[in-house]
């Protein structure tokens, strides 16, 4: 393949049919590789660190991975149908300019995940390069940015490589861990505690739901004829398997290693595997796993920034130079946060995950209800770039529903800096993410159905309008309109 074919030319514009390629199985390898990594291990460990036992932590994490992963995979299935990045679809719900509201929060998410990933990957990179953690973080950030700049093809290639290498490493580490663990004692010490169980569910659900705002970015190049069901199941299976594997490993490590793991997560995991060449290989695996997911975060952040700016400027095509500038901004912001927060990683990361969950469950609920139940998988694609078109500039009904979805979660939310008033009556359980899915989904569906009944037009009053029939949809040369 020529170098010019490897470097991606598309950004937020529709992918033409003649540039579509691949199969739905590519989603399995990408998301398996993205989840077999050290931060997922730490996420699983948090379920035990904050008071859970092994058995119910593993079950809770599995439930959260399946529930959150199903929501995430429903977003993935949108990619082949529309050929668009995930967040630009939000313009159909919030308006061409109104979509900037969730987009700004998504950008914060990407920067946060870039930073948290760089902290752990920087430790591994420092060991490999015989430097300090600060230098390791910077080296890792630069490699991430360069990889993201090349784009879609190299991202999927990286996912395939990482899925194999990281799977082999996790099998080896699992065998080594089981040699040290009295598994029967851990399994017999099961004591169900509802708040701790729901914390485990929330940790893994938030992990999966946080992929929602960019998952379709990596399925949009699949041929239009790709089965939505195949895309859904391959995405769900890769993401749920990879994350549950890593998180279960994290549960067992935290339950047996205690302070030794908490003091140095990367060092403990590598020490579990051995010394010398084996240790070097494991440091490489940790860096590779984090590179895979951090490239996704950087690429997704770049897409979201372009989508935000283009909503006001009307720009759909981006130069390679512009692409490099956006990616550099994400890298600089994420690296700065990583360097500032590297000494308080565990507590900050747990609160960050639950914070993200608060903001993205209402967005997921609105997006999925609109796409599958209201729009019936059909969008007027040219209108997504036209503030004067059928979706309007600002769709205030949807923005109000989003705001209500945020506020509805606050009484049920548990974080280090805030605990809602309804948490104690529920035994300390955090069920905010369930409220954040259900409330906006129901409200948006009711408003959208009412808008369809009344024939409202968002161009006139900012309401939620019915989509046109397929025969009415405008087409775009070479790539059409779903």
C-alpha cells in the first residue's frame, strides 16, 4: 500500500462508497486490543480497593460491561449506515450549532482519558527507555499523536496487532497470578453488598459508555451493506471480552497484592511476570495497549474539535496541516493534565470515570432513541451541515431534555466531591447512570413523537421534527444518503 493511501484524507465528511472497506470482524480486534490494557486492569481493581469482594465485584463488572457495552455497540452499528463520525450525528438531535454542548464535554473526556492513559504508559515507556516518568509520558504522547495523525487504517492495524500480543501477555500473566493466589479462598469469601456491587457495575458501565461518543468513528469506513447486527455483536464481544478479562485480572491482583499494587500498578504487574527480557516485553505490552486506546482518544478528540468548529464555520474538509494542529492541541492538553495529576492517579481516575458517566448517559439515550426509534436509521445528511436546514442551528427541546437528564442524576450520584441526597436511603448505592439513561430516553421519545404528530419544523421553532421519507432525502454525489 502506498504511503499516500495509508494517510487518511477524510475527517468529518461522509465516506464515499468507493472508499469503504473491511468487515465487521475488524471491530472485534480493534476493541479487544483497546481493552486489554493496564487502565482497564486498574478500573477492575477499584471495585476491590473501595470495598468489594472478588466474586460480586467480578459479577458486577460483567453486568456493567454487558449493559454499557450493548449501548456502545448500538452506536457502533450507526457507522456503516451513515458513513459519518459519531458526534456529527448529534446535530440531528441538538442542531448544527447546538451539538457543541455535548461535544465540549466529549473533548474534556478525551483529554482526561489521554492523560490517565499517559500516566501509566509513561511509567512503562520510562522503563523501556531508561528515563524518568515525565520523559516517558512525553515520549508516549508524541508517538500517540503521530499514530493518530496517520488515521483510520493504521488505527485498525494497531488494534489487530495489540489484540494478539496483549492477549498472549494476559494469558501468561493470568497463569503467573493463579500460581500465587488461593483462588478457592477468594471465591469462598463472597459477601453481597449492594452499594459495592453497584459501584462495580457503574465502573465498568462507565468504561463502556465512554466509548459511545466515538465508536462509530471506527466503523464508518465499513461498506454500507455491512450488517448492523454483525457490527453490533462484533463490537460488543470485542469490547466486553477485552474489558472483562482485564478487569477480572485487576480484581484478583487488588485482592491479593493490596498496597504493593496500589503503590505501583505498572511495576507490580510487570514484576508478577518476571525479570530481564520478560519484564521488558511486559513493559512493551503495557505501552502498546495504552497506545491503542490513547490513539482512539486522540483521534476522537480531533474529530470532536473539528465537528465543534465546523458547526459555526461550515467547514467539512480539513487539510493535513489543520489535522496536525488539532491533534497537537489534544496531545498538549492531555500531556499537561497527565504531568499535573500523575501523583494522585487512583482516586482521581475513579471520580473521573463516574463524572463522565453523568454527562454521557443522557447523550447516549437521546442519540439512540432518535436514531433507532424516531428517525428509523435515516438522516438528511446534507442538512447536518446546514444551520438553516431541517435540523436547525439549535434544537432547544433536545438540549432541555439533555439538561433534565443531567439534573435527574444528581440526587443519586456518588463521587469523592459530591454525594446526592437519595444515596443514603439506597444504602449508598450509585444508580445515577440508570436514571441518566431512562429519564432522557423517555422524555425525548415523548417530545419527538409529539413533534411528529404536530408536524413541527425545527427551522421554525427549534422543535423536534419527523424525518423525511427515504424518497425525500437529498443525496450526495458518490456516497448518497442512508
